[in-house]
C-alpha cells in the first residue's frame, strides 16, 4: 500500500510527469525537424499524429482499466488476481492490434480522403499512419507492463523507458528526416519510422526490466495461464468504457482539427502550434492523473475509505502548484515557446495570442481532473464515459457554432476548451457529491465527515 503523504504522492507522480514531459519533447522534436523540412510534412505529422493517438486510445483505455484492477488487487493483496488481469490485458491488446492494423491499411485511406479537403495532405497523413501502425504490436507488451508498474507504484521504470524512447527518437528522427549518418533522406516517412523504432526500443527496455526485476517473483504473471471468461469480462467491464472515453475525446478533437483545416491552411498551422505546446501543460496533469487512479484503487481495494478525500485534496494542491511552475510561459512569454517548434513569423503572433487565451482552461482542468480520475479509479468507468460524452457533446456543439455557423476567428474558436473542462468538472463533482461511488454505505463522498486530518 502506498502512503498518502505529499512526498510519497509526488514520488509516484513525478516519474510519470517526467515521462509525459519526455513524450512531449518527442512531439516537439518531430515538429521542429519537420517544420524546417517543409510545411506539408509539418501539417501532415500533426494531423496524422492525432489520428494515431486516437487509435492508440483503444490500447490505453484497456490498459488503464487493467491498471485499476491490478491496483485493487495490490490493495487487497491478491497476487493471483493481479497476474490474471495482466495476462488478460495482453490477450485483449493483441486482438485490438489485429483489428486496428487492418483498419489503417484497408479502410482508413478512403475515409481520410473523404474527411480531408487537401488531397496532398490526406496522402501524406495516410503514408505516415501506415508506418506508425506498426508500433501497435510493441504497444501490446509495453502498455501492459507499464500498467503493472503504475499499479504497484514502480513509476521510475516507466520514466526510464520514456528516456530510452526520447533519446533514440531524437537521433533517429534527425537522421532519417534529413538523411544524416549514412541514412537516406525520408522526410515525413523518416519521422514515422523513427517514432516506431523508438517505441519498440522502449518496449524492449520494459520487457527486460520485467524479466530481470522482482515484480514477476511477487506476482505469478508467467507461472501459469490464468485467463478465464470471467476475467476477460472483468477486464472489459472496467477497460471498455475507458477505451470509448478516450476514443470519444480524441476523435472529437480530431474532428475539431479537420474543421480548422477547412477554415484554411494558416488556421491549421496556427492550431497545430498550439497543440504541440498545449501538451506541455498536460505533463503534470497526466502524472497526477495516473497517481490518482492508483491511490484511489488501492485504498478502495483495502477498504480504507476515510483516506480518499485526503488523497483528492493533496493531489489537487500538487497539480495546480506544478501547473504554475511548468506552464507559466504560456502567459508570460508564449512567443518564445512557439518559436521552439515553428519560427514562421506569419504565425507566431496569433499562436501566442491563443496560447494566452487557453492557459486558464488548463488550470481549471488540473483542479477538476482529480474528481474525474477519482471516479475512474473507483472502477465506475461507465460513469466516466458518460461524463466524457456530455463534455465532448457540448464541446463539439460549441465548436460547430463558432466555426461553421458564426465563422468566428481562430482565437475565439479555441474558447471551446473552457466549455469542455468546466463541463467535465461540474458533472464529475456532482456525481461524487450525490452518489455512493465507493459502494460502501458509510464511505465519505468528497470530504465532510472524515475524522482523519487532511493537512
């Protein structure tokens, strides 16, 4: 069981934050290299990257569900149950990899040309995704092991894996995009190959760490086959809503960028600038989100319900504090951040303007994320899916009105971020306030009657 002191929470979340930061650096590096290569490659990698992340949410959703269940079993000291979840997740991800590979290779090309007006951009995005889809197969092992490490609080190994991915990707992307160190110049395809190879190397690191580490000795993940129909049903019960939740969230964002592409080429480039910098803001949020799910799941598994509101409060304080530290540049010097990835003077001013506008929404998200992830960590993932659907419906409605009906300028279009995060926060808080989400008759909802000090 993990302790709930500020320092211990930070020790769990910090490696995940650094891992998220490294992943953001990968995105920024690719954007910077391709921004200097040509505009089509830059736009295609940004748009196709959204497609890839959207599809990968199937793997991430199932693995997040497995993480929650494994953390439950850590809390109630059920080693066999932990191993059964681990094995079942590998099976489910293998099935998902088969389905998604077929989708990208055979169905996505026609859909891409239907959705994207610029045919050259559509062809470039498809070429990028055909290569990136090869990484689905390394994701099967990588995400399952990562879920096990996060569930047990061993997040440093996830950080080390991200460092392997980042360092190899920077070298490979530079070499394969521009044709350095004896490698051919491949441009956009070079970036796709670099990303894919780097992810495979990260997966191999996690696999070797699992083989050489103590986790397999504590939990019998390899000793015997523990996959059953009941276990598959349990994994899907928790993971499927998270899968659809992620798909809905990122699919709607992909639609948002398709509509922006239809506004014009400059609007798309400006928005892609924001997207690349925007992910920096999610670094502390992702780290503390993972910590929230692990803590909530472990303490519910141990039936220590009085600790839950304390966990919420402390993670909120840490999240908002770290956001002030890591994302203050969005308000104070956004031009500097934009120039890191795109030095085109035509786009810098408007990109910086939008970055200042959306910075407030990030602070809101950092605070309300804890409520949302509390629901997820409690295993009520169907509720989080409903919350996601409500927030994305209002988000998409606002975006449609601003872009298609009112023809608003691009800086006003980005106000939809406030609609999404405020809705998510209000609905999540309302659910935790009104419903018995721990399934325990006397469990505290949020923090009112706990007799444990929160300070």
